[in-house]
């Protein structure tokens, strides 16, 4: 097991002598399951028998219990406990312990195979320790801050490498079902024990957890779909309480060559609401529609360095990049793709625009005529389709080009 939990436990800032003794005991017994279980039992007994949860070290207590649960294999309980520690640290304005707590939570997510959640927490912790450089690096935290910053940097690189391993292109991959991702969402709480109080009210034990609903297949658009995470390190994709998630159906093929999962016509993407994204993330963005009367959503790869939304097609270059500005903004980050059926490649449309053979070049020409705005080009094609329902898409492309050239000559 990674030594990160042990390092983070040592970096935690503890003022209380009792909690310091607990830390020393945990570090000394880090590979002794029997001793760790005894420490956790004593910790839980203290919470039941005293009012220690009212003390100023509650966040530290939660952190220690989370580390113990993690080492004893109770990863689900560890996540809940470490989330409670993070909430307490934030509430107290404890920046340093908040960073350490977030990093510890990330390491548990990583051990659970939830690379996307681990990377998110690692990056938030890294950004905080970097942005608060003047405050942290000019105090007693200076040396510890450098250690933590380097540790987080290494973990982010590891998670990025795990997620960046490219899969074969859709055309080269055999027509067989790929390993799907199990989607887990919170459902309801499960209390460890409920007792009838002699005075009438019902009491429950302090410890509680949430039941997770595990989903291998989801019904979208009336059809079964398999879910595929955008990070190859994920075999379990857990939805986080408090985040706002949504499914969006894909129209078009501007991301048909995306890696590690191609995003094709009639696929659905799962995203959570966010106003920004990290470099290289796949995002949902809002932009004006072709008529300028409203807005439409697009799914693109985000280039943070260039502030561009980029399509990924085969062959490349079918769509012009879209600059982020006041009219075009990110509204969500994509974490998974749902494909109809069992996800077999035979059911996925081929990459490239949905045009008849030989029509791709004319489609590109139409896009060039509208200054590279593929959304406008598609709207013009749809308009021609409404005017001539019996016409093929290739014929509608020709009519759209002719109409544009005629209007310009006029």
C-alpha cells in the first residue's frame, strides 16, 4: 500500500496532547492490523462515552479515524469520515489541515479505483498549497509545505498517466464489448443501530453510512446503455453528494475520435456542473445557436492554455476551434459516456461526419463558407432538409452551399 497515508498523518498539525499520542500510536502500528483495530475501537469508545466531539480537535479526530478505517479496509467508511474532517477544517478556517485532509481523501479515492475523484481532490489540494504560498511558506509550515507540494505533484502526475493511456482508435478496435464502468450513486442512510430511549425518543448510534446503488446498465431514450468512464483508471464511478449531474445526448460527430472513449452520434455524456476545467478535459459548453436567437450545448476538448474548445475527428481538422469568450462558456465537465446496447464497436457509428461517401469534402467547404462555425453549417443543412424532406443529406449540403453563394453574389 502507498506510504502516502503515513506521510500525511505525520504532516497533520496537532495541538492537543491526547491526539498527538494517538498519532504516534498509529504511525508506530501502521502495518499492524491488530493494533490499528484496537486504536480505532478505543477512538470510537471515547466518542460514545465522552463529549469529545465538542472539542476543538474534532477534525483531527475524524482524520485519524479515517486513516484507521482506510488501513483496516473499510474504504467506504473512511471516505465519509475524511469528508467530515474536511468539512470541519473548512469551517474552522484551518487551511493547512484542510489541505492535508483533502490529500488523504484523494488517496482513499485512488485506492478505490476512482481516479477521477482522486485527481480532482489532489488538484484542489495542490492549488491551495500553491496559491497560499506566502502564508504557508513564510511560517512554521515552510518545510512541511514543500514536502506536501512535491507529494501532491507526484500524485497528480501518476493519476494523469493512469488516465492518459490511449485506447486503440475506434476503427482498429475489434467489434466486441469493452469493459464497462459501474456507476454508483448514494441512495439512503443506513444506521448501525437504533435503540428505543426509555424516555420515549429514538436514539441512533453515532456511526452511520450511506447505501450505494450500483448500476451496470442505464435506460436512456428508452434503450439500455452501458457506461464508460473517461479515465481508464476507473472501474467504479461514484456520484458525489452535493454535485449536480446531468445526461446530455450527442448529436453529430465532432468528438468521434476522442480518447480514451469515442463520443458518437446518439451517445449520452454524463457531466457535472462546473464553470471551468483543467487542461485537456472534455467539457459541455454553452454557445449561441446558428440563428443567434438562443443557446445550444456542445461537447469539446478544452485547451486551457489557448482558451479554446477543440473538436476531435478522424480525419482531424473538420471543425474549427471555438474560443472561450463572453458568449461561449463552460457549464460542465464530462466524466463518462453511455453507449447504446453493450457498447460493442459494431453498434457505434463510424467516425467522421454523417454524410454519404464522397460528401465530406463538400461538408468541409460549407463549414469554411460560414467562417468555420460547424453549428451554423449544420443548421443550414437542417433548414434545407425541412424545405426538401425527400432530399438526402448530401443534396442538402449542396443546396446550402448554392444558397450561400447566391446570397453573397446578390
